[in-house]
C-alpha cells in the first residue's frame, strides 16, 4: 500500500472515531493535522525516531464477564493494553493482527474494524522519551481462556473487572478509555 493511499486510509479511520471528551477531540484534530502535514508517521529507528509515531493498541475485552486484559509491560513499567508500533506501509488493523499473534498467541477478533479511541501520550519508563499516537481497537476476548504471552516483553498479563483496574500504575488514558467503553457496552 502506497504512503499516500495509507495516509488517506488513516485519515478515514481517525474521522470514524467519535470523541469521548474534549481531550480526545483535541487529540483527534491534532493527529489529523499531523497526518495531513506530511510528517513521518512511523518509527524508523528504535526507540524514538521520529519523535512522534503511530501505535496500535488492542483492548482484549470479554463482553460477557465485563473484563479487560492488560499486560504488565517491562519497559514502560505500566499495565497497558497490548499493541505495538505501526510499521511503515502497514495498516493499523494489520498491526493489531500481527501484535495479537506475537504478544498473546491469538488471532484478532475485532468487535469493530475501526479504532474505538485515540490518544497522544508522552512515553515513560526505560529508554528515550517520545510521543505515541495510539489508535485503540477493541477485540473480543474470553477471560476463561488461558493465554500464552511474550515473557520478554511482559512481566505478566491479567484480566481485570472494569471497576478493579490498576489505575495507580497503568496507561495514563486507561480510565478515560474505560469510561468510553462503559458508554458503548449497553449498545451491544
């Protein structure tokens, strides 16, 4: 897929996101401007070249048990949804599929083909600091299923009830994501 076509696809995906709050609306607008500017969108050199780049998170969600899978990420030192950096010329949905296989040994079962949430975050933890523009996807999960995980990348993985998330040591936008998720759940 060519860069111009992929950028058009990214713009369409981001336009499909209904902002939860003023911060998400502001970050969506900034991201649309960033993509339209022609700036590089993909990490070219680990860990931080360019200083801002695309990430695709996937939130593995069990809609029956109302639980969310999080990973205890070694480098970030935080509980996060799974995911990873979008590779050049790779649609973010493909990133989710690749990362689901690599990190958890599962096939991605999208609850929606489009991203559910968008965040721009200054990274923390070990290594250089940069900004991640993260597209959050929802995947169907089953908290009764035993999952393999990448022990090189994660200390552990765990399912959490939506009201029992480790908010003291988690991705900074997780509480907002879950608030948006709670609004979406009754519609399903």
